[in-house]
């Protein structure tokens, strides 16, 4: 590698480490009070940096919150993008929400629900679409189902899962994450069986191994 590329890589690592330190300080503040009561000076004092350094990395506190969730929560889903077991990706997301419940509730109460929901929907979509495509190919449904139907089914389950995660975080659903994931898994497989029955007239004893 050239000297310039080495320097750029080094600068990126330094910048990334600074972002992590800032967000770690932000999380400590979020565990104590709402976002609108947190100041940038408090955040930067908490990580031993000058106040103006915050703006080298983020435009405002909300930008820092978005980056934090992108790096921590959504990365758990992205780690599962190449895998077929989408349930494991969601279970890891629930574990993150459990471990960081106070911080996540602070973000949910400070940002609009629509913003948080859209945030999770965007990053759940890839896993759900891949799962639907795999199941359809596995059972031979892909030759009958149109792209439009696949997109609608993907959208339906993405919105449902995102809403379910939000309700669970708010305490509106009291069951365990494993129960929620099992319910969603059963619903998806039943939907596939229904589509096969509609197209072929016989769903039989279909085994869907995803």
C-alpha cells in the first residue's frame, strides 16, 4: 500500500475510535436523562475530549444516536445477511435491546416512533427478503410467485416484525423474545403453505426447513 493509503487507513481508525468513545459517553448520559437534557459539553467531558471535537464526527446529538444504533444494533442483523437462519439475527437484536433497554427507550422517547421504526425496517428487509426467496425456492414456489407478490410479502413481514420489536421494547408485549420469533416464524411458514395450496391445491405435509 502507498504511504497516502496507509495514512488514510490510520486516520479512519482514529476517527472510528473517537466516535466510539463519544457514543460510549453519550450512552452513559442516556441512561440517566432524556436526550433533550443532554449537552454536548457533558458528552465530551465524559470521554475526555474538547467540546469542538464532537463536530468533527457528528452534526448533532441525534446524528450520534443514529450512528450508535447503526454500529451496534443493526450490525447484529447485518452479520446474519449471509445466513439463512434469520431467527438468530433477530434474537441477537433482542439481546442487544435487553442489555441496552434504558438507552433504547431514551432514544425511542426522544426521537419519533416513525423514525425508529423506519430505521429497523430498513435493516430487517434484507434478511426477510432472503428468507422468503430461500423458502420459495426450497418448496418450488418461486416459479408461480411474482416479484410483486414477493415484494408485498417482504414488506408485510418487515413492518410486522419492526412493530413487534417496538412494542416489546415499550413493554406492550410481555412474552419472551424466543416466543415472538417462533410466532413470526410460524406465521411466515403458514403463509407459504397457503400460497402453495392456492397455486397447486395441495400443501401436503410440507416441511419448511428455515
